[in-house]
């Protein structure tokens, strides 16, 4: 993947003769066993372990909040939908007007979480993760989700597939695409969920671990 990215940069900007090296962001697969902070947070926001879908990301239109909220509302799931984000009042009002999400008690805007230990535990205890980023590249929140969440439901764009490959499930912005996927994973056998979890953690450990990323930087500086 790193070689592919470097070749892409060099091909796209060939006339500038770039001398570039692509190094991705990183994440670690960590088993965090401290549940106390999570239990307080979960009680405050009325969610239960393994009974909510999660988003962690910037509250901007290009991250496709409208699609994810609308599709979740159409799904048949009994699980909650927790959105960890820094809410913009203008965009929130626009989403209310377009989706009327406030009428759906499953949808919970839970604010921001800056405590990294707590955030990791919130990820670990989620049933699944929605990733709607449409622009960008190797997104930190995606890597952290793959390292700690069993089921990851990603918008089907090139850089998301490059990162997750077959360790995640994919949806597009067509009507009912995500809603049907939610219905499917809601009834997915535990064995199949465990297979996705294993693939995701392996993907992080072998390609995006902080040890690997730091070694790439060290080798670059030495060279």
C-alpha cells in the first residue's frame, strides 16, 4: 500500500519530480480492561455495552452524517446510535430539518470525549462502527475503530477500502444501502463477527501499528 501511494503521488505530480515518501498514520491493538469510566458514561447517555452503533468524527457534511442518520432511522435495529462529535449548531439544525432525527429515541448525540482511555473503551464496547468519510486518506478514527471494534461499516470509497480491505463491510449512498447492511449485521452470527474482528486487528497489527510507523520514520531519517 505504501509503495502504491508513493507511485500515485509521483505519477500525479510527475512534472514536479517529487521526492516523496508516504507514511501512514498509526494505531495499536490494546486490551483496555478498565470498565468503571465506561459504566458512568454509558449510564449518563442511556446506552448499554454491545448495544449501540458508534461514530467518532468531525461534524461536517462531507462525513455523510445525513446519510448515516437517515439510513439508521430506516433500519429495524433495536440498538442505539451514539454520535461522538463536536456539534455545529447550524449543521445540527439542518440535519433536524432534513431527517427529523430528534423523533427517533435511538439516536443520541453524546458530545465529545477527550479522555483517550474512556474513548477506547467506548469503541471496544460498541456493537459496530459507521465511517462515512468521503474525502481524505488514512483516517485516524478509522484505524482506531479497526483496532478495537468488531464490526466496521464503511462508506465504499477508495481510501477506506485501501485501509480496511476485507476486514470491514461496505455501503454506498444509494437509498437503503446502509439500512439493509445494518439489518444484516444485526443478525450476523457471532462466529462471523469474530472473523471480521480478527481480520481488522490483524490488518492494524501488520500494516498500521505505531511500532511499524515509527520504524518507517526512523529509517527515513537515517537514509
